[in-house]
């Protein structure tokens, strides 16, 4: 089993930055791809971006150039750098991980709140 715990959320003014952290524990050597999701009130959960075990990343168009995902396998940590934040980025952000043998995210964190407002 793998446990994921997110941290780093909070309140920030528009244009500001935050760095979210997803810390993995348990059988972390079985982790493959990791995705960052977000869910705003009244909206469906959205995949913001993902990173493969080798470090290749993909992002949804709305965050390209503003958000950056990285991972440190030695530290068992995956990061989501949020820059140039907008009010519409306000949401609960969660990380999810897939086993190396699957493309399906099977492990989920509890989420961390990001609020962007003036």
C-alpha cells in the first residue's frame, strides 16, 4: 500500500505563488505516474497535470506555463509549483499515484485547499 499526504496549500493573492507537496510513504517503490487534480466548489474534479516515473510531464491547457510538476524519487516527494495564480485556480488540490504496473491512479491523498483572492 501507498499513502499520499499533500501539504502547502493556503491563501494567496492573484499573481502569487505556492508550492504544493505530495509526500509518499509505504511501498513507494511501486509508484509509477503521479497526477495532480483539483476540484472547485460545484465543479467536477479536473486533472491539472501529471508526471511519469522518469519525469516527463503533461498539463491541462489552462495551467501551461504557470504550473510545474516535478518529483524527487529519492525523497519520495512530488511537487506542484503554482505561479501566476488566478482566482479561478481556487480549489482543493489532490495528488494521485498509479502503480508501476498500471496506468490507473489507485492511491489518493486527502487534498489541500488553495484559495486565490484579493
